[in-house]
C-alpha cells in the first residue's frame, strides 16, 4: 500500500473540510436572498437593505437590484437606471429594465431622457414612442420614413403608434 505525502494528505483534508462550509454558505445565501425578496415585497426596506448589502457578492445579487429598481420605477432617477444598465449590461435583466424604464419615461412624457436611453432593438410600441420623442424634441429628420416602416407592416400596430401616424 502506498501512502500519500503529508502535504497532499493535508491539502485533501482542508479541501474536504471547506466543502460543507461552502455548501452551508451557499444555502445561507439562498435563504438570505429569499428573505430579502420577501422583505422588499412586504415593503420592509430597512430589512431589505441589510440583507441586500450582505448579498452583494452573491451570484443573484443583480436580481435584487433589479427588483428594487422595478418596485419603485415611478420614482427612480435616471442615474440609478443608467448605473444598473452599465453594471449589468451583459445580463438578461438589463434589456428588461431598459424596456420598463422606457415605458416609464413615455408615461412621464420625458422625451429627452427617453431618447437618451432608447436603443433601436426595441419592440414596435417603443419604436412608436421613440418617434413621438423625436417629434416632441424637434429631431424630425427621418421621422416620416421611420413611421412609414411601422405603418406598412400588414397588421395593426399598438395604439401607442396612433399619435405618430396622425
């Protein structure tokens, strides 16, 4: 029988000892994540902030930020949204928050901010808002051509396009 060198045996013991600790930590993080989400849904913002801060290195942390921003989107500031979009641009949450933010900006009729956040790969209702924003801000070059692209699609567009079509 061949024995392992002392250093290798010690490394294996240390690795084996950390696996349960890492699993416990991950389970704790999962539970804290759910607790944070529940606190946010219940409106317990102090509890949410405490738990959120402790989870800033957790893999699903961007979801907590998304849920918090989305919950209070009507009062969100452009810099908060911009920070999220830049920080998490490669997650599926960024395009989702951008669309929701554009909807909010259209409700506010904040056309300058709308144009700042708008990206061309949006659904047609947001493209219609983009055309409205261009009209309201005096950026009318090409609006007729772009409106015709939306008009000539062979199906009715959403009612958000009506002001542009008129």
